[in-house]
């Protein structure tokens, strides 16, 4: 379990620069396997499931977590697969809250 799961997402009001370089590398190292960093803009992970119902159930758990944390990923649901894309929309880049949400989604499996 990542230590990020003990933290809470902090709402972003904008006006702060997105994380870059070494700060992103450090946070990526704290995530579980499978997360990808795309151009210092967002993180993404594919989750595989036995069927559509299991993928949908996971999607609903992610949705409930997102509401609780006040931080919402982009979710793509398809048969047996869910792809999460996470970034902070207000700053059009990554913040620590993105990594907190990513770590907590891994716990939902």
C-alpha cells in the first residue's frame, strides 16, 4: 500500500503551476505498478476485468471515491476494461492530489 493513501486530495483553486521534472518522478515512484506518466500532463492506468459487470462495478467505486475526495478522473469504461486518466483540470497538469487519487483507486481492486 502506498503512503499516498493516507493523505486526502486538496481542492485546487488554480493559480499554481503544475508539477514537473523530479517532483513527478518522485510521486510516480510512490504509485503501484501500471501507472504511466504522459508528457508531464496526466497519469493513466488500464484496469482489466473478467467482464463488463466487474468493470462497471469498479467504475462505480471510483466514482464514489472521486466524490468523497472532491477530485474527479476521466473514466473510460469498456467491456472488461477501465482506463483512468487523472490530472488537475484547473491547472491543466498534475498536482499531488492526482497521485493521491491514483493510489486510492488501486486500493479499490
